[in-house]
C-alpha cells in the first residue's frame, strides 16, 4: 500500500474522490458568496444572511439550536466563510489526498472525511450541552487533519518529490502540518484542541482498522456501486 501504482484515478474520472471533495467545497463557497452578494445588492443586513442562510448549515454553539437543525451534523464540514477561508485548507487537502491516491487509497478519502467530520461534530454537540462554545463549528479543517493523520498509518514511508535525492518523507510534511496546527491552537479555545485530537484519533483509527482488514468505508462503496448500477441504462 506504500508504493505508487498506476491505479491512481484520472483527473476527470467519476471515482476521483479528491476532485469530488474539492469541487463540492469550492461549489459551496461560490454558492454562499453568490447569496451574500444578493443580500448586499438588496440592501439587506449581512447579519440576516448569516442567520437565515449561512448558519443554517453550521453547527450551533448551543445544543438546543443544533437539535432543531440535525442536518448540520453532516453539512458543517462543507461550509466555509469566503474563498480565503477555504484556500489554505484545500491546498493541504489536495496534497494529502494525492499522497493517499498514489498509495491505492483513493476510495478511503471520502470515508475518512465523513467519519472524522461525524466524530468531531458529535463531540462538539456533546460539549455544547454543558458549556456555551465560542463559535459555530464549520469548515473542512478537522477532516483534513484526519486525512493527514491517516497517512501516518497507511503509508508512513512514502516519499514525495522522489526525483530530488530520493524524495522527501511524507512523514515530515505531516508533522510540519500538525505543528502548524498546534501553533494556531496555542491561542484557540480548549474545545478546538480537543476536537483536533478527536480528528487525529479518527484518522489513525481508520488507518489501523484498514491495516487489519476492516474497511469502514465499504458500505459507502457498495452504496455508490448500487446507485451507479441502478442509474445505468438497461
């Protein structure tokens, strides 16, 4: 699983999880930006945009509000407030996702993204039942952290830029990324630190289970196969 193979999906392939996840995140940002412009052109307060549209899809710091919007558990990690808030996370996502694709793990990208978002979201909701959290939960950051952490298990000895003196260990890039996250968290609320560890744990656990023959994403693959088969012309 740690050697590059020709089975990496083509850029425009239907099963390219990297392109699909990246595309959805950018599409959502563009849609939210378009709606924000509509509010602005109609001289409506931006506060109304955030309360009536944007935060309809983010996890609320208050559990009672979250319970009225249960879908936010599955939408919050696709929501970003503007292009620049998604730019840097998506660069890291593309890098780490490409590493997994080069190691026959393309089909595991979405499950890791999904499960890590689900676990961090549930943790956030539980915390919000006891304390008022400082901000709504949104963005792909925790899912990307989980994808990076999964590399530590799935392909820790993989090397990038292999034409340069044998390449650079991907482990170095993962550690660098996690250190940068730690620098950011040095001024963050303790709940964000906890969620980061939950995300790391989700990525590591997925990788360990995969190494032991337990594919947590198998039901997703079967469901997608069934949908594609059902939608195909008879």
